[in-house]
C-alpha cells in the first residue's frame, strides 16, 4: 500500500465498498511479498520475479454489523475502525472518505485534522 501511495503521490485515501466486508470472520490484505526466501515490501517490477513471489497476507477480525446506516466514523464497529486504521498505518496517509453503501448519503467523511496524528503515530510500521 505504501508503494502505491508513494508512486501516485496521493495524500489521503477514499476507501470504497467497506460495507461489502461485513459478515466475514476475518478481513485481510497483502502487506508484502515473499520472493526467493526474502520478504519484499513492494511489488516486483519484473514479471518473472513476480511469478516466483507469494503474497504475505495479514488478517484482522471481521465484523458482522451492517454498515449501511453508519454516518460517523465513531459509530463504525471497533473491528471496522481497526481495519481502517491498519490501512492508514500501512499506507502512511489518512483514510478520509469511507463508503458504506451505494448511495451518496452512505459516505463517512473524516476530518483530516482528526486522523493525521493517528497516521503519524502508527506509520512507523
């Protein structure tokens, strides 16, 4: 994630379709790759090297709650907030927009000032 952020130059993340993860026992994401016995934190640029790599996955506890009615970050289930905050730590930038459904009204907007200190504290991953 951090490589993608650095490559694109983005300063914040809009996390879409978070509601579609409700109901999973665990939610996961790729945090690195294992290539030829070494852990690498960026996607190998060479396709031959990439073919030999396996993703290193990290899993967090999921949540059962329906997120479609949530309008404030603090109203998200604790496990959902931990997932968002882990993405921020891995990416090094704040998640400031969270989609919890298909309608425009199903969007949680976070004040960037509220999340910058959280990202700074946890981005030493």
